[in-house]
């Protein structure tokens, strides 16, 4: 069965898009109980945070020098050539226990220059279908393909929206991240009208990150109101615009364990499997997978 | 020294048993529709063994049946996700405690499940199910959007947030007490003492709510 393609997207930066992409991908692939899936992470963000986190600086520089990155797909597309996906996908980790594997299609800062090429921006030339065509050749090799998207409206974002089935929106409880959701809804609607309704990913759900625990009452108060505001906005998006977003559970706590995992260039499952935030990511991943099964009954039949 | 070492060892064994039981319950709960019957039977058998060993190991003779645990687990976790502070208060009252034991937090799933086991053993399934039902009034949306939405509170906040402060303070005495309480909780206020400062704070947060959520 072809892979479910999930885009992690919010136009607000710093809402833990990369944290969610990397750790949810790791749980899907490598968790001893609920893992076992074949997962590919595609780093579409020119900041290349997913790449640096998963493979480290040396490998990152090595692939940049040889352009064995997502940029290669776009570069070859401009020359009307097909990409050699096998040469640019890198294995990251695999689990003998669960039978799953985690691969990476590295990002590239060279993608920043894609916007300068008029061929990429011309809708008629279908510059936003480059990723779709490339993933078409490998989608049967994976169960899930996760797209770590840049926090901007760019050719990469449009490619992600055309390629993906679902958009998951990482959110931190504050007003600016809430505005990011509203911008996404607006741009999603405009883009959908341009390319045809049903031809882009569905806005499926929200992942709440960086929730502070009860230690500091001032912050608990602020976060509680932000969550209430999120609920109100989500209900209004459904009633006024027909967008039904699901808020996945549990909410991920603010913790230094995530930064520690980044510093050690390991995902949380490797760094500390029994840490409370790792358990939260496990439960969150379960919720996401169950929700996707409800939305796509064919997945249950295939399993 | 030898007795202490034995107690520590016993405690670690107990923790491992509990952890294994939870893992098996998680797998069964999450994947039961997708597993074949032999795998489901194997998991059930594993849990039976673990529960029996747990019952034998527990020094204070706590007994928790597997069926009670599985029956209570879902509503219990949902109730905690929805209102952890309320559940903490209910659990403390049910157990006759002033505070949670050291090392137990109301914010982690594993500790919430530990409290489930303790309460099931101490007060039985009916009490646990009753506690798990306790929800604030007029809360909707959890099934629809995965997040609790108190529509009545939200509507009140929208209305109050568009009033000038003087008008709000003047009219607050006429508002329904439950609406005030639910709305205050929705914006993170305890609302225990409604002095002038607290009322101004509630209005300030209502203004913020109205401003941030108007589409």
C-alpha cells in the first residue's frame, strides 16, 4: 500500500515542527511496541534542522557538497530529468525488534534559490508538482513519508501541499502560533481554489507543543487560556469555513530533554525511551496513527 | 542493611512488573482491532500472569483485577486529560490524603495509571468510574475536535470581552455564578475570591480572548 504522506507545517517559526517530525517519525519506525513502520523524513526546510539533527554535521556537509539532497530533485526537474531517489535517500536507523526503519531525504540551503527561477514559479509549468512526481517513484517503499516544511509560503511549501495527504500543524500555546493557523487556513483555501479543490493536502490536525506543567502558576494560567483560544478558533474554523481540525493528544510538555536530544543528535527514543516526554510522543504518535486510520479505512484493510 | 537491600530489590521488581503490565495494556488497547486473535490471546495471557505476580508481590495485599483495570483505564485517562486538577482533588479526597505521595505527579501518564491501580485496590471499580465521569458542565467538543470546548463559557467571554470594563464590573453581580466560574477556569483563573482585582483580571482576559479569537 502506498505511503501516507504527512506535512508538518505552520507559518510561525519555533513551534517545534522539526521536533515533532523527527520524534514522531522515530516512534513510527522504531518503537518496540507501536513502531515497525517504514518511514521517510523529507527535510524541505532550507535550515536543514531535521538533517542536522538526524545525521550530524559531517554527513550534512558531505551530502551538501555532492547535492545528494532534496535540492537535487528540483535541479533535475528544471532540466526535465528524473531524480535518482536511491542515491539521495540516506538510512538513519532501523530496529531489529520492531522491523521498522527510518530514512532521511536531506535538506539543502540551496533550495532558498529555487524561488529565483521563473520556471519554478509558473503554475503552468507545474513547478509545485516536482515533489509529488519524485515521491511517486518510492511511495510503495514506505508506510509513512513525513515532510518537515519551512515556516513560509514558498515553492517548497506548495510542493508539500500538493504531495501530502494530510497537514499536521504544530502549535505552541501563544497568540502568534494561533495566527499562524489562521494564515494557513487562508493560504490553503486560496491555493486550493487555484489548483483545484481536492488536489492538495487536507488540514487534518493540530499538535500542541511546549506546554508548561503546574510548577509555575503564572505560566499555567497563560497556557490554559491559549488552549481555550485554540479550541474556540478550531470550532469557528469548522463552523465558518468547513475546516475540521483535530487536536491530537497528549499535549507535549516543555522540557529540556528535547534540547538535550538535539545536542546529542539523537531522537528521544534513542536518547531516553522512558522519559515522560518520550512517552508523550509515543502516545501522540498512537493517536495520530489511529486518527489517520479512521480517515483512511483502506489502511485498516491493508493491515 | 540486608533488609534495606531486599526492600529496594523488591520495590524495583514491583516497578518493573507494573511497567510491563502497562506496556501490555497499551498495546492491547491501541492495536487490538489490528492484531490477529493469537496475538490478542497471547497479550491477554501475559497480562493475566503479570497481574497475578503483581498481586503476590504487593506487600500491602492490594488486589487489582485485569478486567477492572482495563475497564477503568480509558475513562480514567480521558478524565485526567480533560481536567487534571479536578481529578487530583477527587483522588486525594477518595484516598484521604492531603497531597500526592512524593515522586508522584498528576501530569504524567505513568503516575496517573499508578494512581488508578491504587484507587482500584482501595475503593473499587465503581468509585473509579464515578470519579472518571466528573466533568465540568456544558463542556462539548472533546469528541468532535479532540479538545474540550466549553461553549457557554466561550460565549460569555466573547460577550464580556467586548464590554467596557466599567460596564462589566457593574453587571458582573448579575451574572450566573457557574458561568463566571467556568469562564474564569477557561482563562486560567481560579476565581476563588472575586475581589475587584480578580474581576478586573477576568475582564482583561476576556478582552484578550475576544480579540485573539475573532476571525
